[in-house]
């Protein structure tokens, strides 16, 4: 954790506030327009030359309006507001860079209740503050990201989640917390280790089934710390083998677990072991930590009771226990699958999970439910050949601090079309194959995918985050069905979109499609068009031709293409802001499928 320093040294300068505000405003207006969140007639769109348009938001006709320049993205028919183009026009015209003022003007026009609007405002304002902090102090200000090792690039990224209005909310973090634990600041994070009696914890591991895999624990703890922990545990119990060792994020320890485990620590059913000497770095998801002391050691995914990009970052017990089951299942499928073997697709297996459940008397408000858990995941470093490097997939659409695309040298070296073909072959086909040939959908948005390359040339991908990022219909699997820990009814009620087993092919397709095509590849297509003059239509033609060629080579996939209807003219797209504002279940809106709308028909 970084030292606090003086208040002045951590002060965000006005230029960073303004720059961050322009991005927040552009993404917020983009969302409002595309999700049609305002009353009819409030928004007018005037086409300009080529694929550009001017947007007018008439807040108070005749006295207050916003004007913005936008680009029409061909995929999904989205309008994307140009960052820095928004003007607020009232008595005078001025640059719009204050999200608080924009929200004050627009909030009464948006759907939702007083409670949901207040929560939405909080997320937007925290995103503004956190992004300003990253622009002012982040490691990306000093580096060209494509030159960094994978773990350092994960920390330095500031440019992801271009589709999300609350892209950096981190509700629960103070500004000091964000500096200490936000990935952009590349500060060392050292988990707190606790020993928990087996009556309070459930663990599962690929290698041994129920219980903890001691080899994985040994790989996660340096020898001096392990010796110290063994001594500490032996001093309070004659049965050290009855305890499971659980790492806890230091923020989680201070805010949730330290006070929440007092009774159990008094009775020695939970024992504080201490901090290990291992240095970890936060990945983009914040709760997952890369081991910077040994880059072939497991990454740790730790419960974190914050809300980021509109999702709580705790770890539900059943998902923790299912993580190694699903990982082992996927690994067996991939090993026996000729296509995935030839593609050399990497599956970052979640090899072990441990989740603590305290007695109701000690946790009457269930504050530690989902808040005291850990998953051990394979690091990408253990899979790379000597001539291979890895990069977060988010890097391919990242703009470096000097205003140049992070991948500019790669494209200059290899050529944009050849590079794009190689990337689609490496990244798109394995994910599509899993759905069409095997019946398994992965949520492969940018954060869940790692690009492996040779000197910038895409060769394969690493896929991750399986504990709650997989969906399938049991009767349509072209594989054995995994025996999962059931989803509790209360979890299903509170999190209606969190489930693995489904019964609707469109639901399963959209789970994969929205992440891979709607977020991941649609952003890349627009980015290549804007910065490398590679026409967006050409991108989708290449993708569609590749998919049709793939289907000619795989009988099972042709059956799957009919079952999951990946060439339907319309597909569902998630409404991210509407989901925050409206109560109850929010259905995604239908949008044109870019695999159909932007290319001519195939016979």
C-alpha cells in the first residue's frame, strides 16, 4: 500500500477533472441516446456528412440544450458521442465537462425512482472522480502499454469499458483506497491470511475434490511467511490440519472481515496468520490480484464488497465451489476437442475455491455472506512459449498517454488487414466454436480475454472467469454435464441474471454474443475504422466470411448455428443504464446483428 504523503501531493489538478468529465459526459450521453432514456421529442439527431451526426438534447426548449457531435457505428446502429464535443447552451455556450451539472439538468427526464436515480448519480460521480485520479496519477501516464509485461499492462489500462456509463465507479472505495488498490496506480497489494476451521469453510479443488490443495497454497505463499503462519497456528491449536488458509484483500479485512470475525477469533475458530511477503498487483477487475513475486504462481480472486461497473464484487459461495468443477469440465472438453487443440486456446483454470460461512448468531445481518471467499486461478505466464507475449485484450482499443493507439506499432509492422484476420481467427473462432459445437457459452468481453502474440502478431487467446461466466442448456450439451453446486433461491431472486444452466437457446446465444460481438469486437471494429482507416464493413465481412468457412468444416457447428441462430437479423443488447435506473428485470433491446446487417447474404 502506498504511503499517504501530503494532501497536496494527492490533489487532482483541474485539467484532469475536466478531461475525465468530458469522457464521462460523452459516454453518458451515448448511453442515454442509444437506450432511448428521455421523453419522446427531447432528442433530435441531424445527419451530417459521411457517418457523422449532430445530437441535440432539448432540456428546456428555448432556454437550455446540449449539442454533441457523434459518429454512427455501423454495428448495432449505435451513435457514439465524440469525447470533448459536448456543448451546454443556455445564456451562453460552453464546453460541457462537469457531469454534476449535466446530471442536474437531465436527471428529472430519466426513468427510475428517487432511490435508483440517487444510486446512479453516485456511480457517475464516483466514476468521474476515480477516472480523474487515474489521469492525474496513473501508471499509464508514463508508459506505452504494448511494451509492458502482461501484469503491468493490466494495471496501467485506463481506457477500457468505453460502452459503460459507470465505467469506474468503485462504490465503497475512498479516494485514498482508490490510490492504494486501484489497478491504474500499480501499488503493491499484500493479502491478509487467515486460518479458518473446517466447520466454517467449504473448499473444493481440481486436484483433490473437497478440501484445500496444499500444493496451490504452497505456490501462493513464500517460505518465510509459511513458516511464520505454521508457527502462529500451532500456538493456538493442536489440530492445525483442521484449518483452511484463506487470503483476504486488505481493504476487505479492514472494512468487513476484521470486525465481522471477532467472536470466531476469540474462540480460535478463525486465526489471524498475517501478511505474506508476496507482492501482488490488481488486475482490471480490481478483486483479482497477479502475483508479481512469481509470475507463474496462481492469481488470487478475492471477495471485495465494492460495486464496480454496476456489479457487486463479492463471491457467492456456490460460484466459488463451482469454479474448479467448471474449470475441470472445460479443461477436459478442450483437451479432447481437435479444433481447440489446434487453436491452442488457453483456459485459465480456477483450480481451487474456498468460501467461509459464519453462524447466523455471529453474523445476524449476513454482512460476511459472499464477502469472505477466494479463488485460485492459473496465471497466463505459465502457458507462454519463449517467443510469446501476452496483453490484456482491452489493450487493442487503448489510446496511450501520447494520443496514439497502443497497437500502432503492431499494425505498422504487420498491416491492418492481415493483423485483423489473425486476431479474429485467434479470438473469435474458439469462443464461437464452444457454443456451436459444444453448446457452451462464455462471457468473453475484453476483461475476460487475453491476447497472446508474437511481436504483435495475434496467435491465440487465453480465456478466463468461469465461476460465473459460463452458460449452457443441459439437454443441448455436446459434452458431459457437470455436477454443480445448486444456485440458492435467494441468490437467484437478488441476482436474476446470475446462473449457469438455462433453457432458452436465445438466452445462451445472447450471453456469448453480447460480450464477444456486442462489446469486444464491435469496439475493435470501430477503433480500427477510426484510427487505421480499416472500414467497419470490411471488418464484419472478414468476420462473417471466417465464420461461414468455419461452418463448412464442422458438422456439429452447423447444427449449433441453427440451434442458436447466430445469423438471426436481430440480437439482444443489454441496456446498462436502464438496468441501473429501473426497478425489476430489464429486458435488453433488439439491435441489428452485424454478422447479417453489414454483409451481403451467404447462400
